[in-house]
C-alpha cells in the first residue's frame, strides 16, 4: 500500500484462465479504434450490447528513393457493432447518423458553439428526454453535445449541449455517463487547465432526462499532470467511485477519486496501478468492482483488477486478460456485466499478424481490430 494512498493493492500479478476473446470488427488496412471515445451501451437485461469505434483507412506508397509514405484517409463514419447474446457474437450495425459528419472528438478552436454542419441553429436543442431507468433508453455524450435514444440505439434525437461557460478550445467529453439513484444524469467532460492544455475533469448534471445540463463540480485536476477520461460507478454505501486516466512524462496510470454527496465534491483516494489506462469501472453482480485497462508496456495487452470489497478501497492482484499484442497501440476499453454475471469488455488491439513497418505508422494508424473479452472474476 502506498504511504499516501487510501486504498490497498495486492502485489501479485496473475494470468486469468477463463477469458474468452471474440473478434468484433477487423479488416486488413482499416484502423478500428478507441471504443472508449465512441460509445458502449447495454439494453434490456444486459445481453443486448452496442459498441462504436472510429474507422480509418491507411494506404502505403513506395517512394522513388525506396522509402515509404503513409497516407491516412478518414472514412465517412465510425463503425457500430451489436451483440444480442452478451458479447459472444457480433454483427455490424448501421453507423450512428451523427457520426457521418464527425466522430466524438474534442471541440476544435474554429467551430465555436456546437457542430454547425448538422445543427440548424447552434443553440437549438432537439433532444428528447429519456427515462434514466428504462432499459431501452440511453445517452450518447459527444465532445460538447448530447444525443438520446429510446429504441436501443437504432435512432437518436438531438443534439442538446453542455454549457462551455467560456472554456477555451480543448473541451472534450466522451460517451460516459452515470445515473444517480434519484434519476439525475451525470457526465464528465475534460476541459483545459488554467494554462490552456487538456487535463481537468468536470461534472455536469441533467435533471430533465438529458435535455439540459448544468455544471456541478470539478472531479479531478492537478497542476503537475493531466487528468482525463473518467468512468464512474456507484457503491452500496451511496458513494460514487471514479477511475481517472493520468498522464505524466514517462508514465500513465489510473487514479481513484470518490464522492459522498452525489458528485458535488470529490476527493482523491489513491492509485490503482503502476501503469495502465484508461480504465473502465464495472459493478459486478455481487457488488464488487472490476477495473479493466490497456497495458502499454511489454508484454502489451489488457489487464484488470477486482476489488475485494464493495467500496473500491481494497483491490486484488493485477489480472492479465491478454498479453499477446504486437505493440502498445491498444486498449481504450468499455464494458459491462451481462445477464449471466460475466464481464464483457470491448477494446481495440494490434494483432501480431499485422507487423511493422508495412502496417503503416507505429501508432494510431494501420490495421487495428475491435475485440471483446468475456471473463468471470
């Protein structure tokens, strides 16, 4: 246990033996990545799942001097795949309509308020409210906009907008939200730090089913390093537990923060790992908490920890779900618990059958695939 930490971590590392891996989407020459940034939703009893991901094509051109030139050509949509059996089998879905113009990226400096290419008036709100407890309803949280669905992600209404309140370029939300027991919806955009670079996490709340949003609190900020990409779960004691990605020169890890007042105030309670991020927190059937993250050091892969309590204060050994990737270009997991109690987590992965340098650039381009892993903690 770290001297300044309020959590305990088991020192052991072990390979989990009951993990099953399924290809969700993969095509040679297509970079498919970043499901954390594109969305993961569960419907009904948890067995109907959608996962979205960015898709980009990379082409390799040989130059007269014998070298190579890599050209990346974005596709006109992000992909979506759906499973009806808890992540065992997947098929491609039609892309979300709002992805045809732009994926869930940070708001660029020249676009002002909202994405005007498909919004008639920048402040026009066209979002229908959802019932936060209806298993067919969900939210899609983009850079500074919100869409809602009432039919399990087949159609979407919107957008509505998060108030940026004068924030500089770099305001960036991901499709992550939490439903409080009182039905209030929370989402957690990353906003610039005071010196202008990315790295503070705020909490926004909606009291009307996702139609309008208001600032609630600052979840995490630090002058020395970047805090981004949280996920949040609730605990039986009524607290909120957040996993936060931290990046500092030469290191990337996960911190835990919690709130005892529904997200109005937050405190840092400790560090989850030496290395690994971003992290998906998942509440298991027995109320323990699973934390899954990409591991970008050799051997490259996907790892997890599972809490030994219900509050996220004591964590068991680091579990290796996979350690067979070709490079560190992987991860960004999103996931949940299926009807039978299994954990299913989707992520992007660099398979060893796509080597370098013929596989385009080393990071973020080339052939990458979306995979799902199911396991029982």
